[in-house]
C-alpha cells in the first residue's frame, strides 16, 4: 500500500519534469534546425549539426538523471568489442519501450557518435519530438501494407528512397544509425498475433537494415548488435519508470564487422535477399537465447 501511495505521488512530479526537459531541449534543437534551414551553407550546417547532437545528448543525460532521481536503478551494461566516437556505426536493437530511445542516446554518449533513429512518419506531429527529429535529420519512414501498395503502386520504393536520402546526410559527420529491426515495440499481443518464432522477440524486418548497408555499408566501421532488457519491469516499463518502480536496466552490446556479403541489392537480387534474411534471423535467434539466459540468471 505504501509503495502504491509513493508511486501516485511520484508519477505527476516525474512526468512533469520529463516534459519540461523535453520541451527545453526540443525548443533549442528546433530553433537550431530552423537556422540550418535558413542558412544552407555547408560550414554552417556542419557546425550546427555538432550543436544539434550536443543538444540531443543533453536531453538524454538530463532525462536519465531524472530517472535516477526517482528510481533506484541498477544499470547493468556490458560491451564486447572496442567502440570509438569518431567512427560510423549501424546499431540494431530490439524494442521494448519508448524508454529504449532515451537509453540508447544515453549509452552512445562518450562511446560512439551521436545517434540517428528511423522515425515513424506519424511521430512528425508529436510536440517537440517530431520537429526535433526533423532538425536532427532523422529519416521519417512510412510503412505501407502489401494491400495498400497493390492499390497505389506509384508509392512502391518511396521508403527506400527516403532511407537513401537520409543516409547521404549522415556521411557529413560520424554517426550511429539506429534501426529497431522489429519495426515496433514488443508486446505479448503482437508476439502472439504475428506468430513470432522467437520466445522474447518479434520477427526482424530485413529491408531497412539491408538498404542502409547498401547506402552506407562501406562507411560503417561496425554493426552494433544491442540487446535491451528490463527484467523486473516487463509489462508497464514507462509507467513503472515514471512511478519510481524501475529497478534494473540490462544492456548488452557487441560490435560485429561489416562483412562484404552483407552489402548488395536487396530488392533486385533474390539470392542476396534470402542470404541476408538468413543472417538476420540467425542474429535474432542468438539475441533471443541471450535474453533467455539473462532472465534465468537473475
């Protein structure tokens, strides 16, 4: 009962401070983005991108500081391989909560370059988040169903072209491109509805990863395979965090080489597509086994 009362008291205060933090950094980032739009000179753009990335890191650091203020969290991080802040990486992660985004930005600070996410186009209208992501040159993706594309064939490949254009911008400054390969957050309902072959993951979507590698593969210094887990808060992660009940965050990262056989024509080469899907499915099976092991050892 006491725990419930504390959570009720903590929730509005913590939520309010997180919103203020988002509004402050979001406003700053959007303002810098507008300057970048109005002064399209490469030296100015490059300098502003550095400031924009610093603002994004500031948001993540402040947000995690608030999380630590209201929660007694064990941060269980382990990294396999050497990471550098002046290199380019493709980060692939499972997706459990909105909190993942903040944690990956925070994890990147001082370890790898600033992060860029593939954003659902619907989030463009979310206050501070949408325009902030626009200012940071994050790619907005619109996923079409097979039925929709059958009715509107002229839209075939539009998301691919969006990926290609955004990745070209990332060449200007060392960047960590993040792809939540499952395409959406994991829930038990989605897991059952989609008949996932994995115990703790949804089926990975290979297209976005393959197109990113095709566009920037020769620039990437490594592929970061990241696994996130909230072992004690698996049902209502954000609510538990805002209520002061988040107890443990587990993150495992390993740096994989960008093998030449991972770069190819995913859309036009059926053999390459099959091989790439097999590689990604195997990677996801390893991730599923790792999650099982982490849960069993806690």
